C-alpha cells in the first residue's frame, strides 16, 4: 500500500466504499462524486500509479471486469451506453495517483455533454503531419500469448471412433 493513497485505503477496508465487485486482482466501487447514477471505478488491488505502471495482466483483467459491469448497467439500469475514461498523469488531469477506470453509465437524456465538450476542443489535423506522427507511433504487431491451460485439449478417441475413422480412410 502506498502511503496516503485513498484507493489503497479502500482496498484495505480502512475507508468504506460501496463495492460492486471484488476478486484477488481488482476492486470496483461506486464513485462518491458521480457524473451519473451508477458511475463506477475499477482499480487494481496492487498499487499502480497509472497506465505506464500497471501490469498487462491487471490491465486485461480490469477490462474484462469493466465489460461485465457495463453489461450489468445495461441490464439493471437500462443504460443506453457507457463511457470508459482513464486519466494517466497530471497532464491528463489524474487526481488520484492510483490507476482507475471510470465506467459511466449513460442515457440519451442525461445531458452530460461530453460530446459537446469534445467537439469544442477539436483541432484541425494536417494529413502530412498525421502521416509523419503515425510513422513515429506505429508499434509492432502484438502476438497473443496463450496459456497452456487455455488451449483446447484434444480428447481421447474411443476404439470405436478410431475404427470408423480408419474405415473411412480406407474407403476414400
């Protein structure tokens, strides 16, 4: 636990929270200052300051948990959409130095105005500069690593199945 980290204190049950999901890796709880009803934060239990600091394993797990929570919001709250927001670093307005993903349930009538705000901040991009920047930012293809236990297991065939497979092969 990082000293004076409010989210670490929540993980350690030193500060109460309205927890909606918990496992060995992550904790999800309702935001005490919600943008909309049901606004939820998903955090890793192990302190990670931001996107640059969190393990790939915890980041993947948080994404899976966020999707399940978003589906539950759709089912129970009749959310018509969700915003997933994550700020990393002071320049991105990160207020708590512990990685957290906001899940904000949305309805067409909520008038939160994120789209209008976004539109007001858009800058015109020049195609040549976009191409140059894309070249600098391009990353190599990520190969998915599959754990042995995740691979489908071949089942043993019965003697009867083997007989019929051999029989078909002889006929062709």
